[in-house]
C-alpha cells in the first residue's frame, strides 16, 4: 500500500473495524496501554491531525528534515517508542466503554478527512514531526495505526 489514497481508505474504512475485534482490557505485546486506552490515544492523534488539539514543537528545528524523512519512509515505529506528551503513565480512560471509544475514534477520523476536504492546503503542527500537510498526516496516522495494530497482534491485509 503505497499511495496516500490507499492509506486514507484504510484509515477511513478498515482501521476501526480491526480495532473492534479487541478485548477492551487486552494488554499489548509491549507498552503500558490496554486496548481501550490505545483506541482513545488514537482519537487524540486524529484530533491533533485535524488541528483540534495543538502542542508546541518538541523536536529541535534542525532535526525536522531528518524526522520528516523517517515519517515519509516505510520504516516502522519501534516498540515502546516514548511519547513525551503522555509521559510514563497511561492516560485514564474517558469513555465508559471501548465501543464508545471506537465511536469517538471513527468520528475523529471522519472529522480529519472533512477538515482537509474543506481546506486541502491546510497544515497543522505535530509536536514531534513539525508542520504537516494532508499527505504527511495520512502517512503519520497510517504508520501510527499499524504500530498499534502490531502492538495488539493484529495483522491488517494491507
């Protein structure tokens, strides 16, 4: 799956369905989050991508070309990749059930695509990768989704 359109279709049409197979309290093969927390973490990522939640740039400006080159590559995120925003603790679940969290995630996914459909030239800051346009956000969200699917032992048909 190489192009942005195919990755976008995966995010829109397949990602939440794959996650819906998880037991809410399932622990990943690595990391601290259970399945429910990971789903909410992905909603948070989509909110950043649509410009709803913003954080300052944490990566030094001189490193942005290097981290963006990694982002646009086929290289995967390492297991236990630290996230300075989350820190060492997991974030408490805000939705009562994983079904509610999955519904929220699908809403955030839909909102992300609606924002860029309305304003195709928009760019929003990611605290680790800098200013990202639509293609870069789709790449990041796709890479991030595959990372968490792997974490919970799900292999998509990509």
